[in-house]
């Protein structure tokens, strides 16, 4: 039995990636953007490594359509991307130093195998994209290969609606029933995000494009949320009234509704708890409903990181209240020229004067002095001082600008983290200082992200999903060669075995994901002083190890 389509051998340079590739939540504007997305999200370098090791096998032939200038790849975009990169070393260098370094290491490792990478491959050619859709659907939505995510399947079906197919056509063609309606609703939403590009920041587009289909479906079942967002759908999952295009829906949405859409996406991605299918709002919890609707409507008391929401409010020219301002990091370029004190003015140093102190000019000395002071026997001990359990006066710090604010916050913790013996005063100080726990993790993650450390890419933005990011970093820090390096640099840990035992005993994930978030967004009723002390000890050790890891990897 022969193939139903023509098979041709063509040059890799004749192949163009599909800019509407269903793996991408929003359409790429050019091929470079498509390649970058696949590198960052679809394990292209892992596939490249496999192809270099085992050779390129064409048992899975890319499916393409012919164009006036060559061919567009509808199936096999990851493999073709790998071949484009391996045939053109300059291509990877368009996407920044981190990707270029990763690529160079890969091709250096497999230098001899690189010569066997083909510059021409076989492809299966169709004159019509419609002719290929059933084959692609069979591969990715029913059995097969790497099954597409729900969101990718949603895009696959919705694009066919945009091309002129009806809902009835798709149900008949793919033997789908009610599930198609849910997929089309998600596909409609992603098409709307694409249509809103001109009115949103790049970060807001990415945030909305990261929304998952099921949480979106559940959220839009609630009449109040539909009213607030302005989104209306037919029973088939398309925009209402029937025939409304994503562009038309985008034009109808007000700036206020865009703010609400971004907040809704924040709740789904970063909420405490996330607004997913298991959220209390879907179980009739009236308090949860009130909190969610209040945040969506007014930005009140968000169970979420406020920095992203503030950014979009500014973008839409919304006035922000002082209470909604995000955490402000101290500036390193503070002025030495402070206004003279007026008569009767407090003799306490101003905030600017404090930030201009030698903690920023010569932080290593100041931090060591603070550590020595807090570690002395006597007034401070592990039960009454935050963050000192695993530190030593001889510790050094990373003096790069990336870690400047981390060390400013560490200095503050060591200097002001002593807890009073009086229980009332102790509790009051915990209320005051515990939110710094979240900031310490966030600033450390931001510093790592800005340090361009080889082979380190946080799975989420530094200010979101701290637990996932911290788990990722902890895996890097657990490297035996790094811990050996630390144990030699700082004998105070008592050698490699003791350091490894200390490291394994620290619950960094709990400190970042549970106590860190609770401290920032909820009550302290379930926290004890020992909980907070333990979490700060872990956070401080995490901050120090991260600094040394940056030194270790960039030397």
C-alpha cells in the first residue's frame, strides 16, 4: 500500500515553520519568534541531543504544504527546528548568550556527530492544509506520539473554525461531541489574546496565554465572572452573538475589563490557592467567592502577588492607591545629599540615609559585622534571632549588583531580627518582619535569574510560583561538586558530609511555598514562632548558597 501523499526530498532551508503551530499558545509573528518559543518550552535541545546521539531517522516524515517559496511544516516543527539549528550555528546566537552557550556546549560535545546531520530530508507534501488535519489530529489528539496538551488541541480545532469549517464539520470529521465545545471555548480565548496584543504589555500577553483550558472553563461558568470580564460564548464555545470574531470581541472590551482579565489570569496562575477546578469558589464557599470577586472588581486584598496587577493598571492609565503599590527594592544610586534636619525633626536616620550606608558601599564588611554581632553568645541565640542557625561571621557575599538587594535584606534580618522574650511583643514583631520571608526568596530568585548562570532557567518568573522556582534551584544546589566546593570554601560547615546533612534537613520548599506565601497573604494564626524561625533559617541559607552558586558557575 502506497502513501496517499507525495514524498519529496527537500533542503532544510526550504522549510518554514508554521507560525500558527498548535504548540504555541499565541501565534508567532515570525520564524525567529517561533524557534525561540520552541527552544524555551518544547525541549528542542533535548531532542537535538537525541538526534546527535542516535542520528536523524526519517521514519516520522514531516508533513508539509507547498508554498510559492518552499514548504510550510504543519507536523514536525520541533524536528525541523533542530535541523535548522544544527545546520546553521549562527541561528542559535540570535537568541542571547544563555541559549548560544547551551547550543555551543551541545555541538562541542557532539562535534563528530554533527557532520552526519542531513541538510536535505524527506517530507510528505500536500497542496492543502485541510487534507493533513485528520492525520495530525490522529497523531496528537487521540493516540500516538507526544499527545498535545488540552490547550494545543484547542488551538488545532479553533484554527479550522477560522479557516471556514463549522462546528458540525469538526464533530463529524473527528467524532467529537461535547468535548469539542469546551476546546473551542479555550481556542476562542487564545485567539482573543492574540487580537489584544496591541493593548497589552508583552508580560500580560504571556500571562493570559498561559491560562489553562479547564480552570478557564470553570471560572466562566460563574455568571459574575462572565459579567465582569465581558466574555460571552455560544453553547458551541464560540464568541456570542454567533459569528462574533476574536477581533470584534477584543474591540468591545474596555480597559477596565482588560484589567479584570489580567487579574483573572493572575488568580489562575499565582493565586493562594490558585483559581483552578478545585478552588473553594466552585464548592459554594461564599467567602472565597467574595474575595475573588472583590479582587477582580477592585484589586482589593488580592490572594496574589500584587506586582503584576499594578503593572497592568499603570498600562491602562488606572490610578493606583498607595496600598496597591508593589514592593519597592532599595536603589543602589542613593544620594549623599540629604536635606538638613528641621528643628525638632527626629534624629533617626532617614530611609535614604540608611540605604546609603556602607551596607551597599562595602556590604561585605558590614554584613560580616552584623553577623558577628548577632552570633555572639549572650543576648541573641537560635531561639530569639531570625536566620542565624546556619551562618558564620566569616561568610562572604557575592558583591555583584545582582545580589545587592539580597544582601541589603539579609543585613536587615540579622540586625533587626531579634525576637523579644515578652510574648505579646514577640508576636507583634513576627507580624512586622515575617513578610520579609517572601521578599528574601523573591530577591534571591531574581538575582539568580539576572546572573546569567549557565544551565539555569527558572521555570516561572521570579516573583511568581516561588515553590516551583525554589525546588528547581535546590536541585541545582544539591550538586555534589558544588557542595564540596562550599565545604572547602567555608570549613565552618564541618566538612562535606555535615554540610550535605544540613542541606538535606532544610525544608526550603516548605519555607518558600507554605510559610512564605502565608506570611505575605494570609493570617498568622497557624504560625508559631518556631515555624517562622525555622523558615528564616532555611531562607537565609538558601540566599547564601545561591550567591556562592552564582560565583561557582560563573568563575
